[in-house]
């Protein structure tokens, strides 16, 4: 069982953030799972306290996300709301991520639609 979990985290997670004109963008790439969600959570916590008016989490390069990653997003969204900061996840997201958001019925809470 442990070997399967190790294989799931084959792609390392890359998270960073940039802030400009009140918008903090958090590009995320790789797999967000129980072994990497703390890294995402930490970066999102910094983004909420950065003084930004809005946070956009760019999930276009995320190939996998499990419930621990989803919890990190929902927790960051709640903290952002408490701080009066808008929060959204931009995509398009991978089908497996879209399915997670859909099954958890949080797609309307998290996903933002950007004009092309």
C-alpha cells in the first residue's frame, strides 16, 4: 500500500506567488496530494496575508489533486473571505481535478472563469 502512495506523488509540486496591482497570483504545477498539500497551504496562507485584494490560484498545470489539496483550497478560501479578499481557482483544470471539484460540489465556490 505504501508503495502506491509513493508512486502517486511522482511529480513534485511547484508553488510560488507574485503580487501586482492588488492581485496575488499563485501558479501551481504538479500533483497536490497528502504529501504536498502542506506546501500549497503554506503558500496560500502567505497570499492571504500579503495585502492583496484578490488571490487567483492558477491550477492549469496541476495534473492531480486529492481531498487534502481540496481542503487546502477551501481553507484558504475561508481565510481569504474572513480577510475580505476575493479568492478563486483558475484553469482550465485537468479532468481529474474538475471531477473532484464537481463531486465535492465546490466547483461554483472555487473556479473562476476568465475572459480569453
